[in-house]
């Protein structure tokens, strides 16, 4: 009976995997990304990185760490 309880908690409404040919691919839903505006010091840091360390600025921009927010 305890085994049945354990399996009841693992049930979900949506299938966890979708078939793609001979493979099972997990169905993953991502949460929407919340866009935040940069504050005063964030804008100052962004301007500093653009001017004095453009390689780091590009790296952070590729990761999405530096958000380009218009003032």
C-alpha cells in the first residue's frame, strides 16, 4: 500500500517525455523572463564596461546579465 502512495505522488497531467523517432525527448517548459530596467548604478556600470572593458561587456551581454534598457 505504501508503494501505491509513492506512485500516486509522481503522477502528472502532462506527459514528461515526447517521442521523436526512436528517442524520448523531455518536454520542458521555461518560465518567462522578467525584463527589469537598470537603475542608476546599473547604467553607470554598463557605460563603464562599454568604454573600458568591452570584452567583458560583450560576454555579459551574450549571457543576458547586462540588460540594454533605454533611459
